[in-house]
C-alpha cells in the first residue's frame, strides 16, 4: 500500500533540513493518513484518507 490519500492524492514530500553551516539533510515528510470506513455510492468501504480531507468533510464516515 502506498502512502497516498485516496481523496485528494496527497503523497510524501522531500524536504531539506538546513543547518547553520548550510549542510542539507534530505528527509521525507509523509502526510497524516488515517484508515477510515467511508460510505461511497451506498456501500461501506475502508480507504486511506489524509486528516485535512477529514476536517474539510470531503468524505462521509460510516457509523
């Protein structure tokens, strides 16, 4: 399973920590993904969704 939001398509980013001496340490910033049961087309499915999509109510959680 890849680290990708199934609603908005958000994926991990590469970023660099820059020290005072300007050395760069490249690392990954992964999105905050949650496994959620969602109602899609009248059926319940389990998908991976980022927390920003959950906060914006882009998906309807199953009860």
